[in-house]
């Protein structure tokens, strides 16, 4: 049993000693059975939130209306959720009403996929009323009950289905695939931020190309921000070896292949509600990718780009040319680290020094002069030493 489960065993024991049932559930159990790493564990119980708060002295109300209480125990925190049944989903995302119940099977029955409807007790015994283990063995993504019903309840489950294709290299069962083709329009009810989370997990999976192909073949791509405008180019992504690319590199490759114009790029990325920092990074990757596809790396370009952008852009160039992403990267990193300066901060002469040296007022000339100094240092025509730079400046600006 994984150490995270072992550390949480006292939680299950205390709940059972109080007369209630408690089990590990969800993704942690699934990943344990698949031999994948586990980051945290979820616990489901027949005890109500009030009863859980009576059992444990240190708790935080994080979602009591949905049956979830955070229990603080021996330096760790555990989300404990009461068995529940859910009524209709008028907004295609959240249940209109949650009803607490005492049955584990009924609780598992409301979950999305059979592989996520598996429970484990404190002795490591598996409770699997919907044949989730068989789905794991068959590498199949199967909904608990009708796929149409599950996706009608929560339309985001359609994105989750394809995300699991990417992460687990599983395939969709026929019922699930058919429902995806017919129900994609329900994604219009889902917040962009939630679509983004699933889309980036999809981009980060080892079978991302198959997942992107499914987004296109099921037409879900029509219901994702801006992508409906570029759908005819999206499936070009699957032609390339993208497996080792980062999420940011995948964004860069995607917007390059679907030909988002430079003046449209910021709005495209903003439509996904991406953080400003990530938008800036993706725009940088695309800029240097376009540069590198037209020209070789020069010392000046490497200096302006910085090592991270050099690596991102070159990895994408390699992919677009049918090579492995890492080809030639160590050599470029070595070249970069051999540059005499890496940024303006490395210059041994500042703008203030220039003003004092030439007895001139501030102005655009400072930036222009410093740029010329940088270029001369990069070209090897000038050493980055204060006195030598001062001498060079004086020789260029005789009184």
C-alpha cells in the first residue's frame, strides 16, 4: 500500500471506531491499481459533516454543503466527503441538490467513470461494484451507467474523458465516444477556466496526439475558446513527435500550426483565461520559433532570447523538422553560457555612469549607446571591463 494511504489509515480507523464506514476512493485508488504516482488521497464516509467534526478536533469547513470537511491530523490534511446522492443538474455542471446517504455503492454510482468508482478499505480490499478494475485491465474509459446521462449531469466530464485518453493512453468505449459526438454543445455551459484546466492536462499527457485527434473527430474542438475558427489546421499537430514537449511548448506549436497571426495571438490566448505570465511566455516562444525557422541562431539573437527561449524555440524547430525535441540542445546551451554577457545587468558600465562620463542629460541616447556597447561586447570587439568601455565611449564621443 502506498505510504500516503498508510499515513491516512488512522483517519479511517477513527471513523470506523465511531460507528461509521470510511474508504479511500477516486483517482488515488485508480492510480494505485495502475502503479502510478499518487499526490493525495480522498476519503468517503457514511458519517455526515457534523459527525466528522465531532470525531476530529481540528477541521476546516471547505464545502460542507456538498459534504466535504478538511480534517487536520498529525501535520497532514485530508478531505473527507460524506456519501451522497445528487439530484438534477440544471447548469450541466453542479447538482441542484445534494442528499447525504449511508450507502457506498450509491455514492460510487454518481461518479463519472468506472475506473474512478472504485473504493478501498483500510485493509487494502477493493470494492468495485461497477467493474472499474476490468476497465483498467482493458484500458477503457467507460462511464458509470449511460454516457449521455453522465455528460448531461456535468458537461466537463467530456473534456475529462479525452484528458484521460491523453494521460493514461486508454481508449473510449463506444457509448462514451458516441455521446461525445452528440453532446459537445453542452460545453458552452462550462466556464473557460475549467475547460483550460482539462485542456492543459490533455496537452501534458503522453498520448496527447490521440487526444487532440479525438477533440477534432468528436467535434468538441468547436466548443473550445477560439479553436472553432482554426479547426481545419488543428489535426496537423498529430503529425509530429510531441510527446516530450512542455505545456507551454505545446501551446506554441498549436498556435503556430493553426496560423494565429501575431496581432491576434494575445487575444487568442486571453480568450482561454491564461495567466498573464504564461501568455507572455507563449508569445515569446512563438516569436523565437518564427525567427529560428527563418534564420540560424546568432550571438545577438541568443543574447536577446535568453536560454529558456532558446531551448523552447529550438525544441519546436526540431519537432517541426521531424527530429527529436532534444537534438542539438546541449550545444546551444553551451554556446549561450559562453556569451560574455547574458543581460544588461552584466554590463560593467551603467546609464548613470554614461551621463557622468559625458556630462549629458538623460535621454534616448543612453539606451542607444548601451545597445551599441552590448553588441560590441557580444561581437568580441570590446571587453566587458569598466575602464575599457569608458575609453571606447570617450573615443566615440570626443569633446
